[in-house]
């Protein structure tokens, strides 16, 4: 049997073809990063599992979008493909994405936590109380997202008079600096915008995905924020550094809005109960004072005393009526809002239920307008 004969170039080329045809175009590989070197934007390193190692590289375009920058010894999972250099018969893994292992995420979490604790920055005594009835809240989350939908729906149900300023932020990738920049912007504009609290939210995901919120710089940005910050990141069992730095940690995005906004129905019932109690108290007090008066007091003295008590109680009632009126839909109409109803008279809450050409009615503070839908698109407002 005659053996095949190759030149070196032909042999290397044949090996490359064999690898290309016989190996998956993309694969996952787990290992520890060994001696990473960043050069001209490219990241060169070795992957090792203790028994074997292989060279790896992440090109600059990949490095730029990584949410995680590995250090020596970090456990990682690499999404990669094989690179074979025929000139030197050199084999390496081209990393298309690098994700930290859970052990790496938790180790970095503990490192940042210990650093902040050593500076006294996670002391519970530093946490600020939340506003009782905020009139304006900034929401920092991805747009669109299920987390944003939950936040908006909960706010509308509980306290529709609150103004919500939605600030889109990225929640995956190498985004810590971009989120910090948004907090820096809020730090200079919160008074002009009337912002009384901030919600930092993200829906569920793996603990590795949530490591975006474990950065030390982000924690310091939250601590510098001039208004209270409520975090609603992931699920109840997920705790990030941002949760520890926030003034209030909610288990979910929905729970964050529940913590900030009162329930309007409960508030209205409470005010009505107070009104009934005060009216009864005023009447009983006046009757008591009338019974205790000396019959010999002059009529004008009795009248003056009665008038002072009436004025004081009336002022208290007036203050409570103003707060109660703030919950009334009519107050919203007076401020320039309107109520939209379908042609069947149903109150509209979601524009996605309408189509172009549908007839709707807009109830204003004075009068009703008949309108026809032309287009619909979800609306968000950004800090500018």
C-alpha cells in the first residue's frame, strides 16, 4: 500500500479541512482563565481545567461588548469556535463570548461587599426613608421589557397621580459605566425634574446575568444619588451589590412600586374615616363646652369662643378635603388629563387594544370630544 505524500503546507491544510468538517462550528467550553493579556484591544489567554490547557483569544470587537472582563484564575464558560493556523499548525479557541462561572460571580460579589462594608457604606443607618406620596418617580430599566410593563401597571393601579419618568438603561453586557452615567445625570437634574425617588429594576435572569449590578462603581453611584433609591432586581432569592447599596430592596420590580406608592383606595377610605371621626369629635367637643360654660358669661364671649373652635376644626377638615380631592378623577381632568372611552363606553387603559380608524371619546374637564384613532405607539419619557 502506497502511503500518501504531503508537503508541510498540504499536510497543514488537510488537517484544517478535517477539523473544519469534523468539529462543531460553535461550542461551549468551561475552564479557568490563565495569564490573560490585553493587547491592542484583543484579549489573549489560556483555558485550563487543571489537566489540560488550550490557547484562546477574544478579538477587540468581542472584548468591547463583554459584560465580564476575566482576571487570572477566574472560572468561565466560553462560547467559541476553533481557529487553526495552517502556517504553524497552531490550534486555538476564538472566544465569541465569555461568561463568568457562578463561583466567580459570587467571589467578586463578596470582594465588593467587603470593600464597601470596610468603608461603612452599607450601614443600614445610612438608608433614607421613602417618600410617603411621591409625585414624581424616575424608573431606570430596559425598554421595552416585562419589568417596565409591571412597574407602569402597578403605578397606575395604586397611585395614578404620580408622574413617572422612564429612563431607558441597558441591563446586559459591559454596561456599568453607562448606568453610572445615568445616575450622574440624575444627580444634577433631579430638582429641575421634581424627582422624589428612583426605581432601579430588572426582570428575572440567572445570577450570572444579574452580575451587571454587582459593580463597585454602580454601588457608589447609588449611594451618591440625592433621592432614595429602590431596587427591584431579579427575584426574591437574588441579592446583588446594588440591592445592598439601595435605600430599600424590593424582591421584584412590582414590589418596588408597591413599596413606593400608597394604595389610593385604602387612602381614600382612611380619609373618609378621619372625616367622620373629626366631625363627630367637633360636635361632641362643642356640646361639652356649651354645657361647661358659666351662665353668667356675656353672650359675645360665648360666641367668640364658639367661633374660634369652629374655625380651627373647619381648617382641619379643609386640609383633609384637599388631600382627598387629589385622589379624585375630576382633579386629574382639571390638570389637563382626559379619560378615553371606546365606542361601547368602556374605559381605555391600553392603546394596543385599538386599531386605526376606531372611534373613541375623550372626556375633558368640561365637555366630551369624539375622536378617531390614526396611529398608536407606546410612550416613554427620558431624562434630558
